[in-house]
C-alpha cells in the first residue's frame, strides 16, 4: 500500500473488501504480508523450514481471507489484523500438523508466534517504513522480470496468486512434475537474482 494511505482510506478499503471488491482486499492483504512472513518464519524455523515454505502458508492465509471476508465483522485495520492473524495462526498450525502427522520429519514445537503483537508492530510502522516495503515489492517485481518467462509465470501464479500446483499445471498446459521443477528452479533463480540485485 502507498505510504500515504490514511486510516480513513484503510477503513474504506476494508468496507469495499467486505462488499466483494477483490482489488481492495488485495491491497489490504499486501499491507499485512511483512508481519505475516515474520510470524510464519518464527514458527517454521529450524528443520521445519526445509519442509514448509513460509510463502506457501502466507498464500494459504490470503486464500482463506478471500474465502472468509464475508465473516469479518470489524471495521478498522487493527481489527482486520487481529482477524487475519487468527487465520494465519491456524494455517501455520495446520502446516506443522500435516508434516508431523505425515512423519516426513520430527520437530520440537516452538512457542506460538505472537500474531497480535506482530499486528501492533505493523500498525506502528512509519510512512517511511511502509515506503521501503513498497520499494521492496517493486524490486521483487523487477527481479521476477529477469527470470525465464515460464519460471516467472509459475512463481507468480504460486507465490503471488496462491494457485495450487494442479491449477498452475492446467493453466500452463504442463504436468505437475514439470510445474514443480519450474517452481524449484524459479525460486532458486529468484534468490540468486535477489542477491545480485
């Protein structure tokens, strides 16, 4: 979100999102991406980080918020952040449970992430901090443009739009394995480009 978005504008965006405006909801969700990442990375650290990508959990949270926005009863950014934080915490716990139950690995559970404190910290950020995040988002877009087209498309669809592997495969007319390979190479290239950017 632009650094000059005011509380009144945020409240209006929330109202529009509740009325079905996907663009408004997208702007609000992007405004919360950074603290969602912090919360997910705190919970998914150590060996679990190798099995569960924080970006995947964030995208699941965004999808859950899109599906459940009609249930949101609040009207302020703080209330939205608290509501979104509860959804995010459930998604983090689900991801941990899935990997533990599947016995893909064993982990010692961490203390739960303090989602509400992260929301307070996010709300307390300054306009200059928000401007820096906006600049980082722009740089990410520029880095994605440097990737081979098929890798960039797969990464965008998965990590920015939250599409499933099967949905991406259908859209790109490729097999699930081919898309998984594109995503793996795309994320590796993205990290390499980011380190050189």
